[in-house]
């Protein structure tokens, strides 16, 4: 009765040196312990319950960041491990990545149909083997060739374990293939798969009900279709589109325990974006191109960690 309990709300809504001798080590820092502590800090999201964490974000009005195309910038290409590391360092948690398939069936990170724009090579992704693509180098937003190749989807999932969440956007691949890859990587519980229609959300829920998903829903009828199609609302984030949000509809969704996401890409491009306003309008997750600016405006690095400390239900 998840949905039926909320129907009345919709009706009301308008919208190598030598080691020192033993006697010399007494006052020296334990270097191995320091490295272990640093590694543990870097993997602070290990075991986190993603749905519970998002619930806490909604309840405490915290907005988390999704790095669009992994948050590319000068020196870090889109859909790259380098950009992921930079975005994580800024304070973003969700790495939106585009997953495409090579001619020989390898899932890689690539937005375009061709490798022309983001690498030093040319050719269609679906006509090139992984060996051919793996020999290319990525280029950044300034066209500078980087010492980094095109990552596989499995590479990205392995890198993000304990560090961040994968936000998966399908490009010329299928839900079945994505689901199989997530299961193989043991990454189902730390990933969100983007769907672009109610039907797609229902299809994905049937294939891999344990994975979190993002989908659009503009009305109570959309929510009813999702509910009747077996979509688990506790693992669902509603995408409200591009812009500054829809506070009234967001409130209705919040009353049903549903989180929302959106992104003001136009505002970022023309310099009018107000990240604080996006928070005030109810976003639990905002998709951003300018990760450093958004992270600074929302103190994202500190806010995300403080949220977890205050959320026992989500702690691993």
C-alpha cells in the first residue's frame, strides 16, 4: 500500500632507505598506521546503505553532488578516472558516467558515438575493438592530450568502491548488460542507473530490483504506474529535469519518502546558477558541470561526511 497511502496527498497538491635501529624508532610516527588511516578515510563510504543515506539527506535538507560526465575540467577529461578523483576530492559523491560498448562487447566510458571529441583518435565506438580504443589517450576540455586512457566500466566501478557512487547513463548498451556488469563487480548496492521513461524504470526493476534507479515522474499517475510496475520507491530518485526545481511537487514527493534530483546546467553556463537555491527547492542530489564551484557553495565535502555521522541507519 505504499502508493495508496499517499493518494490523498496528490489530491491536495497543486502541482627504499634502511630502517632505523629499534632504539631509534621510539619517538618516530608509525608510518604504516598513518597510511592505513589515510586509506580508510579515502574509503569512507564502504558499506554505506545508499537508500538510507538519501533518506537522511531528505530529512536533514542536505544536497549532495553528482558530477556530470564525472566532472571534467582542465587536466581531467570527461568520463575518466582522473576526473572522478578530482570530483571526489571536491566533495561530489555521485559520478555520472556514460557507458557505451565496443565492437567486441567491452563496456567503456564514452558519451559520444565516436571517440573523436574526447580522445586523440577517430572512429565510431561500435566499430572499434577495445584493444583499438585502449591505445588512445583522452583529451581534456582545452584539447590537451592526457596520460590517461579510456576506462572500462569495470575499472570505474572498482575505483569508486568505498569512495563514491556510480550514476550510470546508458549509451548504446542494454539494462541486461549493465545489470550483469554491476553484479559481476559487486556494485549493485553502490550504483544508481538512469532511466528515461516509466517503462524503462519498470523494465530495469524487473531485471535488477535491488539496484537504485533514477527516473522522471511528473504526476500522481506516473507514480502509480511505477508502483504498479514493481518499482521500489525506497530505491528511487525522481529526476525533475533541468532548471531550478519544482518545490511544490518536490514537497509532495518528499511526503512519500521520495528523493529528487535536478540540475541547472543553463545557469552554470551563463553564470546565474544559485546552488543554495537548488538546495532550498528540495534537491537531495544536484547534477553539476562545475563541481568545484558547487562544492564550495554547499560545503559539500564536509556536509556529506557530517550527514553520514548523523545517520546511523546508513553507516556500514
